[in-house]
C-alpha cells in the first residue's frame, strides 16, 4: 500500500474512547484503535535506552493497530503522548523532539479525531469513580481480573472532582494547541452524541477518515456497558450544590476560568532539536501488514456432519491462521474427518487444543460439561446450524453469533445475524466477513488491568443447567428439545 491510512483518536479520560475504538475495530476495516502508547507498555522496554528495543516496540504497535487493509488507528490521551515523548527523548535520534514533529514524522498524512464530552462534571465524576474502584470499563463477555474484595468502594470528594475538572480542561487545551501547531482540523466527536447514535457516528467517522467501505459493512452492537449509576448522579448533584453551579450549569453558563497551559506542556509539544538532527522515520511503513496468526478451534458436541471440519480446513488452507476441529465420535459408518480431534477417544489432545486456542467457534453453542471451564476465558463465536443455537448461554454473555444455515435468517431470534457461507469463495472473504466477527469475540486491550464481568460464566451456565433440568422433569427430554428448538429432538445429542 503506497499511502496507508492512519489516524489518532485524541481523547481525555472518560469520553468513550474505548467505546469508539472498539466500534471502529469491530468493522475489521478501520484499524484497531487502542491505547498502544500507554506507559504500562514501557515496562516491556529495557531500563537503559536501546534503539533496537524501541524500534521493535513501535513495529509491534503498528502490527497490533493495523487491519489487513493497511489502516492504522490508535487511541491516545495527552498524558500518554507526553510520557512517550519524554521516554523517546532518552534516545540519541529523538533528543529534543516534540510531539508535533514526532507525529508529523511518524504519521505524515495522519487524520485526527478529537473526542470530547459536553458534560465535564459527569466526566470528572466518572473519572474519580474509575480511579477509586480501578474499574475502567465493563463488558459482559470477559471475566474480572481482580477479586471483588480488592475493589474499594467509591467515596465522594468535591475537591478531587474539581482537580479532575481542571485536568480535563487543561488536557483539552493542550490538544488544541497541538492541532494548531500541526495545522490540522480534527474530526470532532462528542461523547453524548456518539452514545445516542453509535452506528451512525461510526459510519460518519469511517467516511471522514476516507476509509474504503465495502457495500455489506455491518456495524456491530456495542460491547461495553454504561457504568454511570445512581451514585454517579448523586455525586453530580452534590458537586453542583456545593459549588453553587447547578443553575448556571443547567443554562450552559457555568463560569469557566481561563486555561493557562504550563510551560512544561508547551515544551513537550514543540521540538528543541538542532537543525542537523536526523528526522525519525515513519511509524507505518508502506508495506502489507500480515495478520497475527490465531490458534482457532472449531468445536462441536454433535455427531459430525462435515461443517465444523470444513470450516477448520478452510481457515487453515486459506488464511495465515491455524485451525483444528474438536468434535465427538462421528456417526457410525461416517469416517472421522481428517485432522479432527475426537474428544471422546483422545481427550488429552482435544483438551490441549482447547487450552491453546485464541478463539473457539462453537457449533450450535453447545459445550460439554467437561470443557466449560476451559472456555471461561476464551474468545467465543456461536455457529448457528440449528434453531436451538439461539438458546446458547454464551450468547447471554455477549459473544457474537453467525448463521451457517441461511434458512434460520427467517426466524425472529436470528434477525441481524450475519450469514457466512461455506466454503467461502476466496481468501478475501475471511477479511471481509470473518475477521470482524473474530475481532468482536476477542477481548479488547486493557492497559488499566480491570475488566468487570456483570454475569459470571459459572453463574449463567448454572442457571442454564437448572432451567434444562426443570424442563426435563416437567416435560421429559423430548419436551426440552421441542421447547428449545421448535423441532423434534435431534438424534445423537448428549
């Protein structure tokens, strides 16, 4: 690609940058904007300045944030960009460099998205709660990385909210100064407007970033959960009462003291380099960006009918990814598909494949009890071949579903599900159709280390089991399948 498209989402905390970045990433064509310049990543670098290590880090950033069509996207907070500049200044080739020159040399034709929030008080309240609880975002499909007992209860503090308000306004002013120095007019997106029209805003962003769009582009529903609650609203009310700003805020006339940008921030923006200094090279080289090879398992509890093995074979033959089919004993008289791991006759190999998998594609959403614990922290996609797939408990956790049988598209429960035919016509179908679904199943990057899970996997599966047992007792096993699938009980199921 001669002129790869690149863009930065320039944000302050609690403006929905994870939400917007995830919406763009899920399209599979708009880069993978994440906080790849978070200082937590600097821990991967050696203590002593090492140009080779920094080059490897930046190359890794380019790979992580670039989709196969060559689009690079990243999300960055001002304080992250500042820390990156200060860190790079330790290297001889970057001494004295400023943020403006850095971005111009790395991403010479980059587009910029400015993400702000209209209600700064609610933004500051959200920021304070996130700091106190260390829960920066919530998503149904991923388990908590810290025990609930370790999460402190949030406590109202008007002075801290005030300080965060000043920080928000200060960082927005610095971003504006950087845009003026770069001579760019960013695409403006306001959080409140975005959450009201997420699909439309995502499409507008893609169009204004001049990213080529396939005619069948699907905007996936959001994966993140709203974190504001009654406590948030109570804090907003108390803050306005204490500061006497409620009426003025309601009229949009709350007093705003002028923002004075500290000299330290100005020095980070501007370069202080001798004229003979060598300009750093671009972050994104004009080259094809190979997709990271994923380890994929196509899983089935059913007597194999060919589709799981066919899908695994298509993935291995037509993409850079490696796929195995893990299934139960084949129907008598039907030879086991080549390469299929039989989890009944060879449980060790099947378990090892599941343990190593990055992504598991679950045929009809059914998982044997012995394997459920192994899938609790995996990226999952539900492959619907029969109507009862709609009742898979994994869908209740927010994992995506795909239709393998086009006849299911006429059922209300499957409205809006993408239909992916097998075998696909060309390797490009993987990028166009499958990758957006896979990206949706994969966990987003989490530099803060906090993922909140509203419905624990074990709990929802236990509820599902109890519901099945109750139905079986009252209606018999035949009644269970009739209620779930609307069809006679399929043969050969566990």
